[in-house]
C-alpha cells in the first residue's frame, strides 16, 4: 500500500492540528452536544426498573457512561461529511493534484481532530468522576487491562474510519450519502454499538448479533475491557473480530476508491 | 392582516423554491423519515434491558416520543430554516436591508421561510399518537385534550424563545456558525422524561430552565398523569419568557451597527 510510504506525513499532521485549533469555538459547541447525550442516557439508566437478565448495577452504568463521551470522540470519524463536501465543492480536485495520497489526509485529519477533543474530554471526565467516585469501583484496573483498553480504542477508531470511509466514497456516485450513512453506520452504531444500551445488558441473542457486527468495537468494546467484565479469551476474540472487519473494509474501500476515481469527472472548482 | 399575507407570500416563495429541486426534496423527506424510525427503534432497544424508566413504561414512552417529534417537526418546519438563514443575513448585510422595510422585523425574521421536509415526521408522529389513542393508552377526554393544547402552545412558545435568544446572540456577536447545535442539545434533554434527572436538575427544568415543558408535560397531560396547575405554570413561564426574549431582541437590534455590506 503506497499510502503508508508517503513522505511529509508529520508535517501534514501538524498542519491539520493547526487548522482544527482555529475552530476551537466550534469544537466547544460540538463537544457540549456530544457530552450531553451520554449524561441524559446515564440519568435514564439510573432510574430504570431492570429486566431480570440485566447484569448491570448503578455503578456499572455510571462507569459506562463516564467513558462513553471519551471513547465516542476518540473513535469519531467525520470522513462522511468531509469527503462528500470535497466532492461537491471541488476541493477533491485539488487534493488529487497534491503529491500526497488524499485518503491518508483524512486519516491524519481524524487523528488531529480526535486528539484535540482530549483537551476538554479529560477535564470533563475527571470532574464527572469526582462527583461519582464513591459509587464507582476501579480496584480491578491493572496495567495489562489499560494496555488492552488503549489498543481497543485504536482498533475502534480504525474500524469506524474504514466503515465510514467506505460509505463516504459512495459520494462518487450519490450526491447525498448522509441517509446511507445513517442507515448503515450511524443508526446501527447507536442501536447496537453500545450508545443507547450497553451491549453487555442486551438479551443473549441481540448480544450475539452485536458481537458479530463491527459497531460494538467502535464504542462498547473498549469500555467493556475497562470495566473488567471480559475474560482474556473474550478480549482476544473481540480483537480478532474487529481486525477482520478492518481488513475487509480496507479492501472494500480500496476497490471503491479505484473504481470511483475512474468515473469521477469533477464538478465545481 | 397585511403582515400575515406577507408571511404567507414569503412561504409560497420558499415552497416554490424548494420544488425546483424536487428530487432533493423527496430525498430529504425519506431521510427524515429514517430519522424518525431510528428514534423509534432506540426506545424499542432501550426496553430490551429495562422494564420502565422512572415509572414510564414502553407504551407511555412512545407517547412521549410522539409528542417530542411533534414539537421537533414543527420547529423544523417553521423555525429552523429561519435560524439557518439568520447567520447568513448578518454576514452578508441582508439584515440591514430587511430592517429598513416597513414591516415588523421580528415577525419577518422569525417566519420568513418554511421547510416542508419534516412533514413526513409530523405525519408519522400524529399517526403514532393516533395509534396510542386507538389502543387505549391515551384515553380520549375533552378536558385533557384542551389542557394538552395549552401545554403544546407553551412548549412551542418556549422553543421559539430559544430561537429568539440564538438570533439575538447572532446579532450581538455578528456570527452564528453552529449555534443551531445548541438548539439540538436542548432537544436531546427532552427525549427522556423529566423524572429521570436528579432532584436539583429536575427542579431547574420546571422553573428557570423550563425544559420539562417542551415534551414531558404535554405527554403527561395526554396520559392523564398531570394536574392542570403545572400546565398553567408552564403557560405563564412561556408567556413571560416570550416577553423577555422579545425585549432582548429589540435591545440587540437597537445596538446593532451593521456588519458586512
């Protein structure tokens, strides 16, 4: 894959950091919006009457939704919006002329964007933790678990990027990919990825399906690792499933990219 | 009367404009319908792991969702396009032009445009509520329905107040960028009943941050779980808020020294 051999990666990454810092006001509003929904959901889960098979207690829900904003933002990908915009306003033409693979640009932009979310995510998560710390148990945390947690975040980020990226590349043929993205990506992600309902609390059958789909690995999986509720075998099994999805979607993305470029005739300027 | 006919003519113009891009219009209706369906699925998924939320069972939550979508769709049809246009108006200087016209500026800026794309959600929300009446979850009762009408008016007035706050801010700060996201955050707070929040927040939401009156109160009225006192409290709050925000808007316009050109 020639995209990993490109030179000047670090410089481009630094440039993306600067571009995103210019819009820090927007970053804040965007952040507020993304923090609010997990808080609402946490309140909702703390006031439910449970179904008999539900293994989570109040402290599990609190820890889960304490981590949701963090994981959600760190694995976030905006490629669907960015790429379809680039096709529409013609900035893709410019990107194609640069001596730099355009798709690698999206990968680096995503790193810069997600890393800068940490500026408010860390203080927020810490403040929230201070509020609820006597209700959350963290004694099970070991270095190996934290290492798995970090790897899971990176794997989740890659999975989200390639799945979103594959949908984004349909912009070559379809003018508006947001609906396609909602149905195949955002919607199922929210339903079965662990946003609305923690995957571990699903009934057996739904949990099994959620485990097969790639969406769980973008959100729920790292949190499940952090909560210490997964055995080492389950963790490895999760990594294997997620990496298989990443490989599959990388190949799909490559195929779509190649055939898309052939049909692409550029509009705008 | 003249003001109303001007607004109606402006609406006609925006509808004609939207119809020029018919395929894109149909497409947005489909997209919004999917939004509605996914919102509905969220509740179904939620209730695979929960029996009830703060005393609200799944059928009652569907009523809440119906009411929520009703308010959301109405806001999207009537207010949202105007909010989007507002950011543009300040930057381009079109606001100056509009202010010189012999017509109530607040009225024109608030209701200049209309977007019919959410008609699908509006229809589906009504179908959902109708279905709940048919199933007997909502009991038909004239007194309750009248109260519901009052609470819906308060709810829409409150949403309008947030709209006024945002456009006043746009005039003061001379930019709007992604302020509309703040409005969407407000809606995120209304998707679940007000009873889920801790005591202090719940108190805030029925007093100085009247979030509860947007969806929870109208839905409880429909379900016959709410007394009339809270409905009238909401109405008074909404009326006071509209007066205050109108005053704020007038202050903002007075201090406005034009931007762009």
